């Protein structure tokens, strides 16, 4: 009762997370800038180009391509790319 919508689920690649700041807490934070972080693909955490995150969101086809956030006292732009299944 009172639900506003259904949670969509999407896998996204997120780039521009500095390698020295890539741990579960920071990756989950970056995912939360555009949705709800549900899972982190651990095999991609050390991959230099991007990290793969499973997100819960309102509309998987309209995930923002860029989000701004703060890690370690510095602002960064994080870039997302929806992985079409």
C-alpha cells in the first residue's frame, strides 16, 4: 500500500573511481548517487577502466550518464554506462 513504483534492476559500468579509493564502501556510495547499490562485481574492482555495479533504480533506461560526488575530500565526476541485457 502506498508504493510509488517498481524497482528496476540494471547492471552498469561506472568509471572514474580512483584506483586508490576502490573499496566496497566507496563503490556502493558512487552507485547510490544514481540508484541503490545492490551488488558489486568483485572481479571488476581492480579493473582500471570501470567497476560493474548492479543497481536498483526507477527507470533503467534513464540512468544518468554522469554523477558528481565526493571521495576523500575531493569532488569527482563518475560516469555510468548501462549494460543492456
